[in-house]
């Protein structure tokens, strides 16, 4: 699974550097010197890296085929060690929470979005009780209020 | 001069000056600890309170507040991976991994000791240079800035550990990101996609918060558990161990202080560079058998924290000598000094020398006092790293967003933090050096800007200026060393095996 | 779910109460309106800078004269454009004010720079904070001792400047255009005026220019020799330095000088969102007048070498309008070139 991730990230890097080079080419004489001097080697290196990771990925694939009988042993179920597909799901879920917080801040402001986020996260992800979750969410936003609005007299 | 030295000390300890300094120190520590709120904002907020104070009290208050911001910030960098202030960014690279190994107490102890002693170092140098303040500042120009930045870039090579290709790619990525925005030479807006937010480029604080803090929090949530894995030996988590570490690594410490002071003295490089250059320099000296840099080497905490505080002593130099602020916070300080009736420049150096020394003493005492206060709380604060991650992480993430947002009060900061958070998380999983990216981000613009300025002012042979040449030689040596070291290590292993 | 609906209902109720109290806005007395409310003072620059400083400096006085609470909000970006946009697009109830660097904003609007949502002539101008006469200086050891020396020089004169959007660059550009100087080599790229100054003090570059207030200290210390003042009246403390008008210039050149000095005359000014009821505009204008003519504040400002020179908001508007109507095409073209 990790090898696939390597390939994915390596591709992203190539795309990013390619963008830097293509856009950099369009700037005037002076402003494009340093960008091109840095991004062209960057592009070259990330292409090499991409090639490397593809090769490793192919090799890992071949190894898996010969190792199939051993790989089917079940892993112990502790909440830390998830098999790769489960882990990926968890990662996406966490990012979804974070992005929701950002959206919440954007549309409702900090003072509303943060307590709701904390409450929901502590209750549904961390699986704490309603009481504890509300307590933590409330005390945190109260602390923020005191420090920023009362103490520093700024708004968020 | 000795008289003024004594007079300054007396002034600082007199009431109400000492009272105001204490309040300032407490406030500065707190503001430093709160992520995202750094030196300039803190000073801007306390400034109005100083208008009605007398000269000495105002100085004690403002300088007292200012000098400890980075001290307070180092603690949150270690505990949560969140930079308390811009200059604490480098401390996270090894500080947070130390916390993850249960050694938060030790890391904090080392950071505080390095901060306090580094600050002292800066003030001593400041005091000694006072007679020759002006000529010293004038020695450095764009060619020297350029070479210093190149030296920093060269350090990138060693930050990559065992996969140099990834390190260089990360560094180049960081350098490119720093070029986003409007450049100063002709005014072209590069890579901004017509977004006004990007005109001023990607700012350090949201980037660091994303790259390190948010990435680490996601990692924490995925893996479960707490920041620190439980059951670590008591000795390793004691702050006093950290204090001893500073003395054990005294060579590294002194080098970082010197670096910090020099960068502080040179206006135009910006304070954030100091901690990264110090970190980069420390990484060069990693010995075999030590923890790898980036995974929790105590040197990676000592170096930037020493440089941070030493730099503040240095930054006072051009501020006092010319009225040219050595850093963002100094600019505010300058304004405040003027209001209170203290005019920087020859007058301050000749007639009001006692006030000058009062400033020096304030820096020294505030540094020591601030570090001592945090030290007392260190062990208790370190316990936070043993709390359950799924409860701690959402709180830290919320704090991260607030801290990032305070940079420009716009959603752009939060978006930057998230985007870099995603990149940083992947980099962590795939063993790309985030430190290298960060170093590139800090240095990119400086390199380009000073390169062009140097060529325009001096022509292509700007490199032959004496100090610049010294730096060129140094850079070549460092580059050579970073290639030789792995070769030599392999040879030693062959001999041993 | 129940908790969520409770929250939702309370938000709606609070919103409703709020709306209700604002409908009869026009008939309310301005003073009663402002009493106890929060007014946001937008500073389009980072915390700790000069403008931020001024805002925090004025805030307590404004609070005293209006009865409201002033909250300072930094909205940096685009050289002031972001913050100015925020003030322009805010709700027109009089609770958003801002401060602006006109020497950057006016040229930006003249040149039609991207990203600008505002029209400077539509803001409700509160007052001018000060004007900013500019001074052209050379290093202490420079061989040039007077502006005539500069005009008659046959050699290239290398000058330091920040980016192309600062007053430094504009000063030098205006001088170049007004006197048709061919020998200026303006080296841009310094991070700030401090760095540009240091370069001249070090002797690397010949000279530079910017506001008198930022240069006066170094002039007094002997690091700089002032050669020319860009303003239409003598500057206190630099009475023996000639003015730009003391030297012969073409008719076109004079128009450019007039336009630029007109912009400098309102260098730092405070504004309010367009469309606010007239009585509130007048009320806040009065508050600014009292603040900026307060003897104590003026004296403190004097000590900082940042003198305060109040001018009424209506007059500020006239100056701004003139900048747009009278700017000569040559000048406009040059500005468009820089700001594309």
C-alpha cells in the first residue's frame, strides 16, 4: 500500500514542478531566472524519483505474488494497528473533520465553529460521553473568549 | 563606561521598573506560548500601555515582554509541534520528536537553558560592541546576505539523512514556494493565479503550522495513543537533564549563539533565518551513534533556541546605533522609545549610556527570569504529552487554526495551513525532510533578492568582497563535507567490520 | 440533534433581535448610535507597522470622543489593497473605518491595478492624519552637494529603492520625469526603507528618497545630505533645503509635480465605508478632528518625529479627486507600466 502512496505523491511532485516550470517560462527576463534555475532541476529530480518509485512498486507487486500464503495471517485487533485499507479510511475521515472545521470557521466564524467541532469530534470520533465533550468544548471556547476578546480586545 | 554599566543595573532594579519588567515577562511568556501570536503582534498590543510610563519603566516593560516571547514559544513548539512564534519553527523539527519519545521535559529544559544563556550571550556581545556599533553594522551588505543565504541552502544537503534525493527535492520545493508572490525587482506577480492573498507570498507561520503541527496531529489521530509513548525513564524526561545537555554540547551552543548574534546585527535578513541557519549548522555536526537529526536529537533544540535569543541582543545593535530596526519587533520598540523620549543614535551612545545599559540589563534579566519561570512549570507542562491524543488533537488543531488565522486575519491562512498539512503528512509518511522544505521556504526570497541587488550594485564580481569570499569558502567546505561524510562513515564501518 | 436545534433557534432569535433594532437607523441620533457599540478600525498593514501604530495611538482618544469601543483589525495584503477593499465593502452603518496610505492607493487606482474593488472618490473621508513631504538625500560622503550638481551630472547616479510600489520609487520616478533626468539608475529590490538607507550610508549607492519623517533622524545625525524637498512649502527643520519648484521645469513637468504633491498632501488619511448616513459620517469626522487637534496627542506625535497635521475629510476628498482629473498622461502611462 505504501508503495502506491509513494507513486501517487511522486506524481504530485512532478505535476507541481511542471507547473512551476511552465508558468515560470512565461515571465519576463529577470523575474524568471531564479524560478527556472530552481524548478527545472526540481522537475528533473522529481521525474527520476517518480521512475524510482514506479520500479519499486512493480517489484513489490511481484514479491507479493510469491508471498501470498504468508500474507493471509490475520493481524491482532488493537485500535492502533489497522490493516492498510482501514488506515486509509481513517486518514480520509480525519482530513474530512479538519476540512469541515475550516468550512465551519469560514461560514460561521471561530466562536461557533470551534465548539461545535470539538463537541462533535470528541463525541463521535474520540467516543467520549456527552458530558465530557460538552465540558471540554465549553471550557476551551471560554478560554479563547477570555484571552482574545476580553484580554486582548481583538475579534476573531 | 563601567559607571554607566553600574548605573544601568541600578536603574533596572529600581521600582517601578522592575515591577513592569516582571509583568512584561509574564505577559511575553504567555503570548509566546500561544501559537501564531509572535513578537511583533505582542509588542503592538502592549505598546499603548507604555505611553504613560517613564523612560526606564517603559524600556523595562517593553524589552521585558519582547525578550521572552521566543522562550515561551519554544515550549509549545516542543509539546505540540506548534510554533509559538515564527522563530520557534526550527525547534519543532527535533523538539516534537523528543516529546514523542517521552522526553518532553528534557527538551524543554534544554530549550529554556539554551534560550536563557543564548540571550545572555547576545547581551554580552551587545555590551562589548557598543563602542564600535556603527562600523560593525556597515560591514555587511547584499553580497554578504546572499552568501549567508547560500550557506543556509547548502546546509539543506545534510538534512536529508539517508535519502538525499528526497531531501533535495523537498528543499527545491521549499525554495520555489518562497518565490510565490510579488517580487520586488520589477513587480511581477509570480505563481499567484490572480489571488490577492498570494501577492505577498506564503507566510512562514501558517506554513509551519500546517507542515508540522497539523501533519503531526493527523498522524497522532491515525496511530492513536498519546503524543508521548508511555513508560520513559525518569532521567530522560527531567528538565535538568536537558540543562546538562546544553553544557555537554557547549561547542554547538556557542556556535549557534555566534550565528544568532551576527544575524541579529545584520538588518535585512530577518530573524526567522537565524534559527534555521543554526539548525542547519547543527545538523552538519551530527556524530555517528547519535540520534539522527529530525528524529529527536537534542542538538536540534539547543541550536535554534540559542540562536533565537542571542539574535535579540544582536538586533538591538543597529536599532540603538542607527535607529534602524534589526527586526520587526525592534521597529515597534523604536517607535515606543521615541515616544518616551529616547532617541536612538549617537545621543544614546554618548550621553545616555546608562539607559543603553539599562536596556542591555533588561534583556539579560528578563531572559534569565523568563526561562526560570518556564523551567518551574516544565515538568508539569510535559505531562500534557501523555494525555490521550484523540482528546488533545482536536484542541490543538483548533488552536492551530486560530494561530494561523492571526497572520493576516483571512481564510487564506487556514487554507495554506491545510494544504501544507496534507503535504507535510505525506512527507512524514514517505520520509521526505520537512526541515529541508522549511529551510528552502525561508531562504528562497533572500537568495534571489540579494543576488540581484549584489549584481546591480557591484556587478558580477561582488563575490570577491572579503567577507563574502570567506562565506564562499565555508559553503564549499560544507558541501564537500556533506558528500565526504557518508563515504568516510562507510569506510570506517568496513574497517570495523 | 436536539442540542443542535437549540443552538440554531438561539442564533435565529439573536439575529432577529439584532435586525429589529437596526431598522429605524435613520432617525437615531448619531451619538446615541455609537454609544456602547464596537467600531472596527481596519489597518490594511501588519501589526507593528507605522499605520498600525497610528491606529492604536488614536484609538483611546477616538473612544473618548465617541463613546464606542474601537477594535483594531489588521488586514494586510496587496500593499493595502486588501484592507481598503474590506472597508469599502463593509456594511454601511458607520461601524467600519480604516486608514490608508494614499501614496500607494492613488497611483494604484490611477493605473487601474488588478484586485482593487474600491473607488477612492467614493469613500467617506474622515480626516487626514498628516501629509508627507518627501526628501531626496545623498550619502554624507557623496560628491554631490546640491540639486544643481545632480542636474548637471554627466555620470550615472545609482539610487536605492524598495519595490516599485513604495513612495521611494515614485519619488525618484517623479523627479526623473519632472526634470527629464537621464542619469538616474534606480536599483529596486530592497526589502524596506531601512535597507535602502543602509545601502547609501555604506556608500554602495549614491542616494535615495522617501518621506521627511523617516529620514530626518539620519539627516540630523549627519548620515545624509538633503538636496531637495518634494513639497510646496518649506519643511520645518530643513528650511535651507530647496523645494522642487525652485528649479526650472517644463509645463508638463510642473503638472506632474503638482499632481504628485497633491497626492502627498493627503498621504495618510482615514476613511469610512461609502453610503453611511450623513449624521454618522459627521459625528465620526468630529471625533477625528478632536482627536487630532488634541494638544497632548499632537505633542507626543511631535516627539516621535511623526507630526500630526489634521485636515478635514471634505478637503481630503477634493485633493483625491484632483489627483484623478489632473494627472498628466505621461505620468499615468508610467504608473500603468509599473503596476501591470
